[in-house]
C-alpha cells in the first residue's frame, strides 16, 4: 500500500463478529442529522471491509501508534499460525520479530509514526512453530481529522521461496566459479607440464596450486625409491614449513603414508593429535592438526606421495578428489622428466583426469578440428568421439553461430598469436539430435612444436536457466500481488462511500450501547419497533426501558468476556406494552473494542420473527392434532374390525356347540353333555377376556391423544394387571426417547398391547417388563417376560400376533426383533431411528 488513507470525519475501521477490527466509535452526535450520518458507518461497513481484507492474498497488519496489533487479516493467520484473537492488542515485535532485526523494525516503525510514509523494507517473521519466513513490506499510515498518524498499515508479500531460489542460484554460481577455478588450475598445470619446464618448478607450481585451492597450511611432495625392497621417501617440503629432516635424507614409508601408498587412494585424518599416528612423530615435529596424503600415480604405479596439512575445518572427500587430480598431474610430470614413454603415459593420465571431469572438455587444433573430447562432452552433446574426431568444432554450435566461430579462428591464424584465456561466457550449443542447450564456455590456447591448439570447457546450465525462469515467473507473480495490495486502499475507499447508506436502508434493527448499556445510536428500524421515540432511547438505559434479567445477564457476559452471542426466536415480553403479548426475536450481540482492545460498548441487531413463530406453532399444533386424530381413528377402525370378526366367529362357534350339546342332552348322554358345557364355558370366558382387552385397548389408545403416550401406557398396564393379574414394570431410562410423531406413538402403543396380549395368552407368567431406552441413533422399546418361551424358528400356525407387530413396525420405519428360547422367556425389541 503506497496511498495515504486519511480517515473521514466519523469514519472508522470496524469488523464483523468473526474477526477483530479497528474500531473507534464517535461520541453521541449533537443532532439527529449528525447521528444519521454516523449511523451509516455501522457493522455492515465493517463486514464488507473485513471481507475485502480477508480475501486478498497479501498480508495486511494494522498497528496503533504504540505498535500494538489492531487488525490481522486471514493471510496473516495462515502464514503465522496465530489467530487474530491471539494477537490483537499485542506488540508486533513481541510476537514475530527476531532479535537481530528488532532495532531495524522499530526504526522503520518510528519513521512511519513520525509521518515519513510510505516506505518499504524486508525482514524475517517468526511463525508460531518457530520457522522463519522472509516478508517484503510496503507501509503507509492512516491519518485522523487533524492530520496526525492514527494507524500504521503494512502490506506484506512472503518472498521466502524467492529468497530460497535466489540463494540456491548464488550457491550454484559459487560452485560453478569454484569448479571453473579448479578446472583452470588443472589446465594451467597441464600447460605447465606440456611446456616442458624443469621438473622441480613444475612440481612446485602444481603443488602450490593444489595447496592454494584446497586451503591447506603446510605440505610436502616426496618421491618413492625402491632400494633393497625397502620404501623410502625423499622430501621436497614446503619452504614455509619448519621440517627437522634433511630434504634429501631417506625416510621410511609408514602410517598414513603407507596406507596411501598401498591402497593407491587418498587418505586423510582430521584428528591427528588423538590418532595412533601421533605416537610415531618425533618430539620436535611441527604441530599437525589434520593431514591429507595423496599417492602420485603414473603408469599404474605409485611414484610418489603428496601431503597436505592444517586445513581450517579439516579435509573432506572433495578435497581428496581434487588433490588426487593434482597428484596425477605431478606424477605425470615426474614420469615425463624421465623418458618419452613417460610423456605418452602422462597424456593417458591427463586424459583420465579430464575424463573424470563433469564439464565437457574439447581440444582442437589451430584450424578448429576436434582432436579430443572427454566423456562429459560426449554425454552432453550426444556424439561418440569417433563421430566428431577431425570435424570442425562448429558442428557443436547452431548454424547461426558457426560463421562467427570460423571467423574467429581465421583471425587467430592471421595474427599467429596465442589466444589468451578468456572470461567465462554464455553461449548456445547444439546436440546431435539438433536440440539446443545453454552453456557456460571458457576457452584457452596453447602451443607446442606441432603448432597451436585450443581447449574449451563447457558446462550445461539448462537447470540453472530453468531455475532463473521459475524465479522470473515468481517475481512476476509477487509483483502482481503487490499491485493488488497497493490497489486495496483505493478499493476500500470506493466501498466506504457505498457502505454509508446501508444502516438506514436495512430492515434489521440496529443499536449501539455503551458499557453501561445506555443507548448511543439506533437506526430508524429499531426506533419504530421499540415503541419509543428516538429521544426516549438515546442516553437512556436499555434495561430501564426493556427490563429482563436473563437478557441483562447475557449483555453483561458479552461485555465482560468479549465473546459475541446469537439467538433465534428468543421470546420477550414488553413490561410497559402488555398488549403486545409474547414476542419473538432473532438477535445478535457483539462487543465493540477500542484501538487498544478494550471493550467500550456492544452492537445489538434485532429481527422481529413473532408472526413467523406464531404461524409455525399454530401449524405444528394443527398438524399434530390432525395426525393424532387420523392415527386414533385408524386404530379404532382396525380394532372394530378385529372385535367384529373375532367375536362373530366365537359366537358362531358357541351357537354350533349349543346345538350339539342340546342334542347330546336330549339323547341322555350326560357325560358328553357336561364336557360340552365346560368347553362352552371356556369359550365364553375367552370371549369375555378378549372383549375386556379390546375395551381397555380402545380406551388407552384414545388417551394417547389427550394425556400422551407414557401416561396412557402406565394407565393401560395398571388396568391390565387388575384384569389379568400380570404385574408389569414400566422402565424409562434417562436418555430414552419418549416423544414421537402422533401416528408413531399410536403404533408403538399398539405393538405393546399386542405383546401384552401374547404374554397373557401364551407366556404362562405373572410378570412382565416394558423398557424405553436409547442406543446410539436408535430408540429402543423392549417388552420382556420370564414365561415358558418358544422356538422362534417354529411358530405354530394360526398365531398372527408377531406378523401384526412386524407390519406395524414397518409402517413407522422400525425394526422388530423377537428373542426367545423354550423355558427362557420372550423379549420383543422394537428399534426406531432417532430423527
């Protein structure tokens, strides 16, 4: 943000109840017009402002003039790991600034507070988990009406990834330069050998270059001589090293020297003082902290040893590899000094050194024809050595560059001067398949009796270029986000004008009260609904006008805890307006904070839903009454059919048996007549029991509608006990569900009745239990007895009670389970989903 955003009169930054915001409400206006103007700057303005701040990707932090955080958008929450509620009111540097940058950040803050804005700076932020991220900040201020700094606004972009990429590129560049220096040193050493100077100067030059590039403090070079099958060393020691041995005095090869000689590999020890080799040193030997021994290999044998010591920080594998390369060149020089065969072998050793390089090395004659390329060159360009041998080096360049390359060679041929080593440049190469690749290229020339030659070293920098492209894309993205953040102030300014009309245009009743709950502001919708004039509200206490102990406790809790609340359809009765009866309101109460985070008042938003609640209650009452009536009517109709059909069948049987008994009596068959009369007595007794059960069931079913299912069930079980001497316990567990839809309650009641009838007819027991409980999302109704039980897999024909209960359970989306074994009693379990 680079624009200065002075606050207009009465305009303050606010927030919704979801996140903290800057708030500074003005004092009560002197006139209605002024109050109406101030009303325009209410919570609706705050909500839209917060929505814009929280949707932008940039980090936005607002501080007061003491450095305390008063605004902390969602982007800040995501990056830092803190919520806005955790940081509001705390000083920025106490939470996020690392000690090393504390003074710099406070200096920038002091400049802004003194009116020096806008400005930009970069610093690290410490996240909640302790990690650091690098932020680019653009800072400005918000002025009050007097032109004094009121708030300091920082807009930040997380550039940690870009910094990491940049550091990686710098590290790669340093590595490239280091490798280039090493390669050039090796080339210098090779030129030194090819120029044929005296062996001592050659060895000294290569040794000095090796020691300098590795960073050793002391060292030596020695030759191995075979005499009487014993190995000896002749020292060519560093001139700066105080050596107690004669340079030409033979010495035994032992310790690390023997290890390097026998293994043919570099060995190093970074803690000589505590190693076994320290005991073998003479008492007057120079202090050696660490040492690296390299065999000088030539023609498959070790011809000497090179030692380096006292490198700060110690030696590593990279030092060993580089020393081996220099050692190979020294060995080549030693062999070259003896014979022409040694020269041939030195070329092979040089080739082996070059072949181990990761960079492409290409040698040409004076005409530019390729005479050598190492394996790295073959790998990078895709050619085999035989394919390019004798061909112009321009085949490795795109056609657009070949003419310039040939012209450079002609210029060299015309002058006859050795081309000096050039600086490293970037060029474009061409692979065998025609594809192009970016290269870092350096060129040197050297001469011999056979003429002049060129050696070029190429490094494939495709990955570096790709990284640079990614960095450029990231930079463009960050710049776009920066522009978005800079435009935020203009967006907020345009929106502020729109928000000024919202408060009065909304149908929601809005009011602002101070800490003691005296009215400070109220919009027209609130005034009209309150039954009071604006003058009767402003400056008067809310609970003097609208007394309610419960609501007052809620207001005090919001004020004391700072936690907003929200209620739906909350009832309220106007003490001074009893004619309004019970009213219902959706309302929200949110605290209002000062810049320092102190609660100075509350905002109340009301919506009258009285008519909606009354219509819903009436509709629910009518629906329940209708459903109950329909369920009871259906049950009565079913019971009537059962009574009619069952009694009619029973009476028909009685009439038939009476005629049979009459015939037996007329025939004088008294014994059979007596048995028939006893049978008729049992049938009539059963008809009587069934009638009593049906009458009891009808009376209880009707009572469900009037007194509820549980009360009706308790009364039914009490009469059932009186009629049939079956004592039944009704158990309702604490978490049981006992209220259902009217139709569901009728069916549950009917299932219990059917189960009790089965107990009377078949269980042969005098005790039963009806239990209501809940398991998870299911309501459970269980009817159990301790009677004779039965095999649930072998239900006798003509027993329809269980089928009827299952049909009833299906009607109410329930599941019926029968658990019984002969002699173990029976339990009927009804499971209903809890909605």
